C-alpha cells in the first residue's frame, strides 16, 4: 500500500512539474522570413526587431528569423502570409504590388527627391495604401529600407541610356520594372532573386539592378564587370504580418509588435543609409568590378513615359501626393 501511495505521489509531483514547465515554456513563437543574407541591412533589421520583441515582452514572444529565402521567395512569403503558413515577412513593394497594385507606386523611377522624402511618403501615403492589404490577409507594420537601386552588367560600361540598348537585365516580375527597362532600351528578364547569381554566371542574363547591400552580400561583383550608379529607384522593404497570426495575438502582444516594428524601422533606416556608402567602398576594394558615376538626368528623362503607363494602376492622385511631399 505504501508503494502504491508512493507511486501516486511521485506521479502527482511529476504531473505538477510538467504543468509548471509547460506554462513556463508556453511562449508565442512567430516565424519571420525574408530573402536577404543576415548581414544585409534589412536582414539586420529583422534580427533587431526580434530582439526588441523579446525584450518588450519579457520573453513571452519569440520571433524566429529565417533569412536567405529559407521560407521561400518573396511571392511565396506573401502567399504564406495570406494563407497563414508564414507569420511575418519582409518583402519588396515591387512583389507586394502583385497583390496590392497601388503599393507599386514606390517603385516608380526617380520618384523621390532624397531619402527624407522617401521616408515621409512611406510613413504617410504608404501606410494609407497598406490598409487595403488587410482584407486580403496581410497587415502592414511599417517600411524598412532595401536601398537605392543601381545597374550592373557584364557586357559594357553604361554611362547613358543608349549604352543599355539590347542588354538582358534581370528584373522582378513587376510591371514598373519591366516598363522601366524597356524605356531605357534594355531587354527586361523577370526572374526569381534566388536564381540570379547563376543566371549572370552562365550568361542567361547580362546584368541586374539592385541596392549595394545585395550587390555586395550576394557577391554579384564576382560575376559582373560593370556597375553604374544610376540610382534609378528607391526600394522600400515592408514589414508584414499575417492577419491570421495577428488576430490570434492578445492586445498586449499586438501593442508590443507594433512598438517594436516602429523602433526597428527607424533603427534599420539609419543603418541602411550608413552601410550604403560602406558597401560601395567594399565593392570597389574587390577590384573585380568597375564602378561608374553617371549623369542621372538622361536616365530620368528616358523613364518619364513609365509614369503615364502606370497611372491607372498606382493612381495619379497617389503620385501627386508623393510629389507634393517633396516640397
């Protein structure tokens, strides 16, 4: 009888311990995916956001970051948000524009006067446009920064739009970028980012366009001969959460996520601006690629036709709102 009682007591103690442990470990886990290398500025922004969430929630929420397309490419990440198979993601507006066409506004060539103009536009017009994503299953928390986009290629030094004639340039599957490259005389080739390095290495495409962070961290300089500082577009990086995941969070946890996102966006933008110059210095130091400073005005003039083509998609009123903020 004593043995039976002892066994019952032991089982009770074990059950109590297990229950306590479960409660202790019952944290909210959020999976966040993006396509960049961890050392990319917005890759670092994702990690900083995760750190802030852990601190602000006293460990109640853990954000697990999956970089380098581990959870899929940008299109797959966005679809995952909609269907609830991905909790959070950082993606470009160019790809997000396939799901909410008006946010492709921010990919228009030479739209912003400078970074300050970009931030002001994204934090006002951008957040308003993001509300239309919610009925589709995605909540916009803010805009980090991918950077200012420039051109690289393997064929010749590009100094003017005329030098781009016939070049096969990889672009995202986005009408703005396709029409932009056509206007510059190039042959746009939509392709997944994960396939780009090998495509340039094998000559499937002649070149690509991306911010310095991707050119350096993805080592594109190894398979490209020329870089032209065209600065033809600014690339925001929206911070997104699945509405399915958002609705499961308590009000307390929602508030923590919003606060952390706001702080992480501000921190990441400063980091991105600082590292943009540093990445170009590192790219030049490799001596594997020639970096050319160009007069951007001819490129800007050549792409003005893109605005007329995109007005009906992104909204002429939205373009006007952004232009007004430059003053």
